[in-house]
C-alpha cells in the first residue's frame, strides 16, 4: 500500500503552541520503540528503503518502507507480529506471499539478505489525533524523542500529517493552514535517514542531483508537464531541507538553485501545455532563485577577484554581503510563503487536467521550440555590444533554449541532433561567462571603490567585452546550423 504523508519541523518557539493545538486530552499518546535493520554497507538505505521492527504500545509491528517517484507518497507494508515478551528476531519469511515486498528486497539486497543486522534505534513519544477536514480524515502525529546508535544520538521533534482517507488536495490544504499558523517547514528527511547519518558520523546526506527528464509521447502535454514538475521537486526538496536545517554544504545550495531554475523555466516556457495558471508560480520562483544567484555571484567574485582587490574595505564589504546572503537564504527556504509554493507545486504535479487536449505532445513541443527560436533570432537581430540590456535579453533566451532543447527534441528522430546540441552549448557557455562578468562588473561599479581597485574593474570590463563578442558569434552560428526544424 501507499502511505501518503507530509512531515514538518517545528521551530523551538512554536513547540508548546502546536502541542496545545493537537490537545493531548483529545489525543492518543503512544510510546514507540523501533529497531532498524540494514546491511553493513547500507544497501537498503541506498535504494531508498527502510526495514524496521517497532513496539507500538504492547504490540510489535514489522514494516518495510520504500521511496516512490514523489516525496508525498511512500510504499509501506506493515505486519503485526503480536504481543511478545522479548524483541522478536528479524524474519523475512513472513513476506513469502508478498511479491511486491520481495521485489523491493531483492532489488536492494540481491543475495545479501542474510547480511541484515541491527543498525540503529528510535525512541519516540507520539501524540496522535485524527481530524476531519473537508473530504478527508487526517492523522496528526507529534513525535518527540531521539534516534540513537551505540555511540551517538539525535533529538527528534517533528509533526507529521498522514492522509487516512480523502483527497491529497485536502491534505495539502490542511497542512498549509498549520504551516501558516505555526511556521512549520517542510522536511523530506526520514528518521531512517537520520539514523544512517549517525552511523556514518555525518551531519547531512550528499546533495541530491537532478535526474534526466523524459517525455512520454503517449501522454498529453499536460500530463508531461506535471511529470516534469514532479521530477524537479524530487531534486529540489531534499536540498532545501538541508539548507533549512542549516547543515547544507555548498553543493546542496548549488543543486537547490539548479532545481529552482529548472522549475521556473518549465513553468514559464511550457505554460501553454496546461489550462492551469502557472505564471504566478513562475514569477515567484524567479524571485526566489534570484537570492541564490546573488550568493553565487558574491562567492564567485570572492574567488576570482580576491587577489585583485587591493582595498581591504572592498573585500570586507564583499565578505559581509556573502554572510548576509547566506542568512537570508536560510530564512527564505523555510519561510511560510515558500513552503506554500512547495505544497502548491506538489498538488499540481499529482493532479490531472479535467479537460481533454485537442493536440498531441509533438504539436505542443514543436510550437514551444518554434517560439523560442523566433525569440532568440529577434534578440540576436537587436543585440548591440554597447547596449547591455539587449545582450542580457539575448543571454536569457539562450539560457531558456539550452534548458528546453534536450527535453523538447526527445520527440525528434534526427541524426545530427548532437551537432545542433553542441553548437547551442558553445553559445550558452559564452553566455554564462558574459553574465558572470557583467554581474561582477555591476557590483563593483555600485561599490565605493578605492583607486587601487579600478584595475579590477578595468580587467572585468575588458573580459566582458570579449565574451559579449563570443556570445553574438556563437549564437549566430547555432541559428545557422539548426535546420531540422522548419
């Protein structure tokens, strides 16, 4: 079966308030003690699965959980082992008549099933209550306790909303009401992940990377768009969780920025693929992404210009801007407004259009590609080395096409597609260099520079002009090379 739930972290200042809201007098309080099993090299964990035995009150329950294609649903199989005077031994024979469970175990463990052993434990006091909201019954669970290994432990204080019956839309709407009231932030990390991190002595899992997007020619454009959004949320949410928990490494921030960029472009460029209004999300994500870009540009300038900046005040100003940008980012990723955006996008990705579409996917994809080529050609025609705005418009349309080209051209059978892709890539690389240099130059021009730092500005300006010329030349070469799309 599928378990449909959302998990949130609670700021320390709101913990008492949320406990009162659940109301222990109307709730059930359960003591949960769980033991998690895996191989020494963590084969289950690496496949997104977890196997546990948990004492729930007086009964032992054996559970296998496994990840699905989105962060809202998980495969879950529970078997009641009954009341035991002692902890039961792990027994996988109970799955002999459960082919789906056996397939998950076989895929994750291969022939290492016998290597399963206790890895870590959890000790949780759960305050739980079922609430009716619209057409749904939703179980709220406040978990307080710890995850522990033989040598380490981590406190747990989180709230989960599980859909027992009714629509996912009601679950998301209900969750957002609590997000607004109690400043909750979405966390897709599980207790099993926390336990595995303790075993490894790590604070955070590796950054989640993007998976290659795929279009299904048999599905409608609307369904494909929702699938792209679901894919990008799988990329975004684990990295956002690491930033929110203030345990992120630079790669988490980079990957979150990339995911936001892809979401923004998908909603902007493919807006005609659905009857749903996506412009609002695209605008909001663009504004959100800009904060990541600011931090990225500051850090790039610090790496590349540090040796050129002679005035300590200029360098100190840059250090302060980086510190402020980091602090702002941590607050923004778990802000109520952005958590709302995550939930709305989850709802959209799991939904379906009520209207049938008159055209097939290829028609929509070809129209989108034709429109982008037209915009790029017009930008190139209007580009001027002395007009920074015209160059920025050209760069923007190149970035958009670089993103959409490998997605949209999946529907074509073109032998020389790689050649066209390489030509586009050359143009986009010149575009990236130009944009970074332009941003750095703009920053320095807005700073109260000492005379000793005018050299750095001059160096940037000269480099910027070189890449502006490369940008124009490479874009023209790409537009001349592409002939497969009339």
